[in-house]
C-alpha cells in the first residue's frame, strides 16, 4: 500500500466524524442562537469533531471494523454530549 493509499484510508475513516461535527456545531449554533451567543462556533466544531473521531477509533478497536452502525450511533451520542458539555451546560448556569 502506498502512502497515498494510506492517506485516502485515513481521510475516509475520519470523514464521517468531520461531517457530523461540523454539521452538528452549525445546527446547534443556529437552533440555540441566544444561549450560545458567547460560545464560538469554532470551539463547538473542534470539540464535536474530536469527540466523533475518538468514538470512531474506539468503535474500530472494539468491533474490529469501521463503518458499523453501532459506532455511528455512539458517534452521534458522543457528539451530542460534547456539544452539550461545551455549549449548553455553560449556558444553563447563567
């Protein structure tokens, strides 16, 4: 396997995590405009993507394959928990 093939495999492994994180951060920022006014979109996106990528790696390690529906479900839950922790939990305190 060449270096280009390895790069494509890694990009394809983390593409769902990147897509979910960016779309989730955008959606949360749009839906809860007033509550998340003080939280930058970039911070939300970084946390959502990082959590989704970590869940993807954990799912690969646990199941032995990537692309399992259980991993995707855990990725959605992890992303939602990260967005709540970074943005909405803080907004609920004030």
